[in-house]
C-alpha cells in the first residue's frame, strides 16, 4: 500500500514520522545540555537516517522532473 500521490510505502512513512519525533526530542535535549557531544552526533545520525528513508521511499518517481539516473 502506497501513500496517496507518492511512491512511498505507508510503513516507510510511519518510520519517517517516528524518526522526526526522535530528531526533535534530540534537538530539545541538545538545547538543555549543550556540552554533550554524543547528542550532537546522534542528531547527525538521525538526520541522515531521515534523509535516507525519505529519498529511498520517494525516489525514483516518474512524476518528478529529471531522469531516473539523477534521482
């Protein structure tokens, strides 16, 4: 089952939503404890995971401009 209007599977969309919640939680935690380096690295990792899941779920899409190779 795909998300309406996209090529993203509904399960991938749910995981991306959960990852976004975790990302914002880590951002709030980072503002509370700015000296914690591990939190900063976790923010980078969760951001890369979100980008990977969104691009993996949405691309390649024939409705978007550009070739499949560029996507």
